[in-house]
C-alpha cells in the first residue's frame, strides 16, 4: 500500500512515516514500497541488462578492477588516523556530524545494540536490530553519494590543469576511477533491490547539497577535503565490517546464501566458489579501505606539485609503496617522506 500522510489513526501515520525514513525501532521494513520496489527478499535479478546491438558484443569496464586475494581482503582492518592539524580536526568533526545525522535518521545504533545484546538479546533485536532490508537501504543511500567526492575533485583538478596549462601529475585519473568504483558499488546493490520514490527523492536532495558543498570546499582546501573523505571511508569500512560480522553470526539469514549479481562477478572477477553476498561485501569493504588509504595519502601531499603516488613508477619495486591493489596496505595513509 503506498504511503499516505492521511490515515485513519494519527499513531499509525507516525509509524508509517518513521518506517519510511528507515527507523529501526519498529517492525521490519516488509512493506516499504517507497524505499524499495523489491517485493520480498533482495535477489540477484538483473535490472541493468547490457545493451544489445547488431555489432557490439560487450562493453567492458572503463577501469578494470585489480585482482584481490582472499587473504588480502580478510586482512582489511578497521583503522583510524589521528587528527593532528586543525585541517584534520575540521574534517574529522564534519564526518562525525554527518555520521550522527544518518544514524539518527535510520535508527542505526550498533554500539548500543551490542551493549544491550549482552544482557537481553531479544530486546536488542527488537529495538536496534538491523535486517537485510535495512542494511540494503543504508548501502544504496551511502553509495549513491559516495561517488560524488572523486568526481568533483577530478573535475576541479581537470579545469585547474587547463587554466594553469600544466600537467596534473596523475591525480585526475585516480579521483575519477575512485568515483567510478563507488558507482559500481551502487549498481551492484541496485541489481539486488530497486529504490522507490522516497529513496530517489532523498538521493536527489543529498547529491544536490553534497556536490555543491564539496565543490566550494575543494576550491578552499583540497587537503581538508581529502582528509574528510579519508575519515568518511573509515566509517564505510566499519559499516561493511559490521555487516560481514552479522552474516557470520547468523543475524542476516537471507544473505547467507544470496548469490552476487553478474555485474559484480564480472567487475571484481569473482571466483566460481566465492560468489555469495558475504564475498561481495568483502570486495566492497576492500575497495573502501583502499579509498581510505588513497585519500589520507593525498591529504599528506603537496596539493599542487607532488605526483600521484598510486600511478607512479617506483625505482625499487620490491620496497613497499602505494599501489592500486592490496599488496601493500597502509590503512592510515602513506606519509609524504616515505614516498616522495
């Protein structure tokens, strides 16, 4: 039944509205048509079929994804870079405000849920429990705006390079590739659950505010913006780590054997025996950990003159250095003195 602000009982209307914005203190979101058009559980049905033409056989990804090993992905850890400068502190506080706002709107209170679960598991599940549907709503919304920072920064550096009539030293490519990767996360989730009108409206508004805010922020202080994205990706790693742990703990039974959609299998080159929802979350978490590292590293560099260390050719390849895959992981970013 579509959402309507006019109902028989005001109490019922309040409950419907709260469920529409993702509230977790109520019953499961089984009837949220406006958030998701998926009728039951998420499936890997193809919503984005490849365009068939008379002569084109296949359109591959513009940026092929590096191959991750399972040992590398399982080795991804939750990490935090301490805020040292005033710029770092501004970026960190901005992320905390955004995270608090999103958690408040969606009722996502993992720490309180964990504490209550230790004494009363049933109460914790009823009050704070995150279901597959709630996690999917959160994932789709987050990934719909996650691709904005790289695109805005890449566009501004592209224009800056032309105005200065100088090379950008490889920054543009990595920033646009990061944005592309985040969009692939979104397309993957959209193959599993289609958003309804309310979610689409939320995404439209969020992108409008987000894009303009980052545009002016990057003009003022690129370093602060990269640090901000680094802290934002720290939170993304935490979120996906919690989802993986919830699957392992049996709290998300619908996802335990859910197969990954073909768009994910092709993009991440997933092995035949590793194509479940848990495997998919491992790949996405690994990507977010790389974005975390990249942006913290870029925040440590000279924003005008230093080359992009992630596309550079190093004199000593055996020595640990920044790279596109997970060969040398540095969760809090590389210091300038280590690579430049």
